[in-house]
C-alpha cells in the first residue's frame, strides 16, 4: 500500500512543520526547567505551573524570578506569594 496524503486519515491537513516546532518548544522548556530547578522539586513544580499558564507568561516571569540562578530563590518567591501562582505572576511581571 502506497502512503499518500489521501491515506493519512486524521493526519490529513496537519502541518508537520508546526507539529515539529511544537515538539521543539516543549523540549526547550523541559530543558530550561531542569536547568533552573537543578533537582529542587519545589522550584521544578513552580516552573511547571508557570509554564501551564502559557509560554509567554513563563518567558516573562521566570527571568525576573530567577535572577541569581539559585533554585531555592524560585521556591522562596513562591512561598512569599502564599503559594499562589497568580500572585507570583502579578508580582513578577506577568499579565
């Protein structure tokens, strides 16, 4: 059976480039979270929650949140915001 666009079923019409770009973006954020959290589970959790709010929020807030590169800094900022991700986003410049 020859694989042609007519045989792709549900995949017909999907933009493979967009799918590949999305996978690359996801991998980029995973690596960033690993690097910034450096094994600190609290920091990794906060970064994951920020990413759930959207990549644009993550990109805006995280650099302000983690200026020194110390994972504990991320967790401390979160606890200072009463462990409320929305308060953290407001305090550190997210929309």
